[in-house]
């Protein structure tokens, strides 16, 4: 599911719902921003009716923080694979290779968790 669409410029619609800013990155990740407009259903100052609609979307050209972390971890894993290949050619580095292979497994698990988090956020409301 995608976040709600931008509101119409119809004044009656704007008066019935609570609106928030939204930030959307080029990778599709998004987050809610600051509260912008209160609806008539909620009379208390600073409170919202619970229904979040988009007041304005700010598009960010860069990728989100999660994608940046995934990219960094992927580069790190690729470097570790290159190191293992080099150490295998040099020989006599068995313990180092085994440790690095365990580290690669750990980092791959972290990458998978980050990808799941990113995917869940992109498909949630």
C-alpha cells in the first residue's frame, strides 16, 4: 500500500481531516513529517483525529538512510570477498579466512534485515 494521495484543493475536504507533511526519497521510502492542519473533528489544540493525510510531499533526490547503509555494507562484503580471494592465493591464512567468512555471514544477515525494514516501510500506510 502506498501513502495517501495528495489532497484536492477543495476547501471542504481540507476542513474534515488532519494533514501532515511527508518526505519521500528517490528509492520510494517515505516518512511522516510535521503536523500541518487540524480538522474540525478534533477540538483540542495540538491533538489530531488520528487520520493522517498528506498536506505536502517533499521529494528528496538522494536515497534514504537505510539504502545508504545497505550500500555501505554491500561494499564492505565485496571487499571481504576480495580479501579472502587474495589470502587464498597467498596461503597460510586459514584462521583469517574463516573469521572473515563468519563476518560476511553476519553482515549479510544485517543487510537482509535492512532490506526487510525498507520493504515494509515502502508498503505500509
